[in-house]
C-alpha cells in the first residue's frame, strides 16, 4: 500500500507541475517559444532525477515523464515520442 501511495503522490505532483509548466491560455503548443519548452524540460528532468535519486532506470522514467508532459501540452503522441527519442 505504501508503494501505491508513493506512486499516486508522484503522479499528483507531476500533474501539478504539468499544469504550471504547460503553455498558458489558448496558445497552440507548436507556436510556443523554445524558452518555455527548455524551462519545462529542465524542471521536469531535475524533478525526476531528484525523485529517483538518479538511480537505475531514472533516464527511462525521465523520458516517460517528458512524453507525458508533451502529450499533456497538446503534442501528438507520435511527435512527442520522436522529440524525446532525439534528446541526448
């Protein structure tokens, strides 16, 4: 049960972060400037690294979180996958 509570807490934390970091208003995600995306990705990567203590598997989870964020922000799932796969 504790593990499920911890996972739920993490997902709720991510939902709040996504809401805070997503493009504001009715701005199409494709027209949002790079600064917005860089800021969001930097904060999300930092949050994942902190949460996982950069232990085994953190990089894969980080890519997953970035895909979730892009999808939340209105980016097509296939395009989000391609973007995240290009990240090095």
